[in-house]
């Protein structure tokens, strides 16, 4: 996987994930949440996704699923939410990021291997 793909994964999952986490936490868990808290949560998930995609990008589904798990764990640890709420919030942030990366992949901006789709 190219370094450019890795940087795009980081940027997309950070920005899109931060917005999704911020909106979800603000409406569901805590209406006093600060954007910087959501950015920290998304940064943790984005870095995990980036590192795993860089090293295991050719293994189908491993990177995106691991990012989902990391985001759920970080949401549980950072916010006073239970596991079910964190799972929903993490899944929404993850899904939005996957869709954004899929769109970028179909436009040939990044390789679809970022989503665990092997290159042929």
C-alpha cells in the first residue's frame, strides 16, 4: 500500500470519524461534549486504522473491523456510555468512513485495499 493511501486513510477517517462521533455523542450521550474530545477519539481510531491498514491492508476486512473495535473501545473509555451505545456510535463513525474511503477508491484516489479488498 502506498504512503499516499495511508495518509488519505488517516485524513478521511480522522475528519469524517470526528464529525460522526461528535454528532452522535452530543445527541445521545453528553450534550456538553467538546469537538476536541471527538477529535481525540477519532484520532485514536484513525491512527489504529492507518497502522493496521499499512501492515495488513491485503488481509480482507482486518483493517476496517479492527478500526471499528478500536473506536468502540475508545468511546467507552472516553465517554460515560455503555457498550451498546458505544457500539452504535463507533459503527456509525466507522460506516461513514468506510463509505468515504470506498468512494475515493472507486474514483481511483486511493486503492480499494484500504478497505481490505485485495488488489488484482
